[in-house]
């Protein structure tokens, strides 16, 4: 069941890939212009993809509730289903396998704001799909943490870890997220009024990432720790540093996202492998054809 989709934040990383995924499945696309009347823009649409986020991690406490209220009002007026990119901020510092049944016990400010945001959608009665994933890996390197912090320059053969480099962390290839979002949107009539769908994506530690890249290139990739001391010193004067310090515990917390619900809803999805992600996003022309990316214990020669 396709239709018309309104993309909020069409030039951002979520919006860009959502447009590609929905277009590939023959949806009619509308692009929302920030600052215009969202309720008017949503008239006649079937799905709203909320790709809006405050820029530069700024003022979530005020901006997230304001965006949420706008989206809910637009969805109520149009009868549209809202599709939201959920994150793992809501779970707190108890590691393990996180899924739709895991209590939301955020310890960070941003985690608590996200909990309240999700509850606002639940209370509103608007049909809502939260497609929850870990850190995005964007092939376009559009402001994702992987390109800004983890591997900003592959030629330096260095990986930066924001936390414990041995801790398993949840990641997702952004085109996969958008593809799954489009498929769930087409199932909206079969889903509950409020659906929380964890997307398992990719799970690896920074040490495993370094090994995979070393195997692929025949060169040694090393892991270094993020300079948190500098962030703590500058936090009183620099909002981004203050917010990053508040989120630090997440990067020391080993976790993965459970797959049971996602696999039940989209049994034939076919996620992109870590091998392919590294080839497309990081390695490119640096690939040594005599080497292979290794993931999950299986060697696959890259293209």
C-alpha cells in the first residue's frame, strides 16, 4: 500500500535517504520546507517521515517538543501515519540486548527528552511507527558520527572510539534504515496504533572494526580514545561539548538491538553486510585486491 509521503528535513541525512527509498517503491514525494505551515503541507498525505532535528545538538529541551507538537497536529489534521527514526538514548546504562520490551531508563538529558517525545506520540492517538536503530553510517557522510568521529579520514588508518573500544555497539547502514521505513509504511494498515520496531542493523566493537579494516587493506588500523578531557574542560562554555559529555556513558555500554520483531515484520528484508558497508563507505579505492573484509568469521573478497 503506497501513497504520498511528506518528508520533513528532506536535505538532511534521514530525509535524503528516505526520499530515495520511497521513490524506489513508487511513492509520491512531498518535501517539507522548514518554517512553513506543516499542517497545510500534510494535507492529503498518507505518511509523514520526521527527519527534523535541531542542528548541532542544540536546545533539544525546547526544540524537540515544539517539533513534536507540529508533527502531531499535522498528522491529526491529515490522518497520516508518522514514521520516526528512534534511537538507543532511551535505554540508559544497563547493557545487553535491547528491544521493544526493554524499559526506558535514560540517564542522559537527551535520552529523557526522547522518552517524553515518544510518549507524546503514544498519548496523541496518532498512528505512529518508531523504527529504532543505533548510530547511522551514511554513505554520503552527511554529518553522521561514523564520518565525523569514528573514521573521519581512512588514509590515516586510525579509528576513534568514544568509549570502551571492546564494547559491542549498535549501528545501521542508513540506506537500510530508509528501505525498512518504506516497507513498514506500506504495512501501516496491518500495524498497531503505536509500533516500536527495533532494527538490529550491525553490531560490532571499535576493535572489531579496526581488525576488519586492517584485514581489508593489509594495513594496520589502530584505535585511539576520544579526547574527553578536552570536552569536560570546554563543556561549561561550549554547548556541543556539554551535550556530548552528558551522552558519554552510552559509548561504554555494550549493547545490541534485538531482531525478533523486525524479522517477524520484514522476514525477507536482506540487510547490507558489514563487508559491503566498509567497501562502499570507507575503503573505496584503498582496497587491496589481495585482501578481504572479514565479518562474522567469514572472508568475502570485496568488489
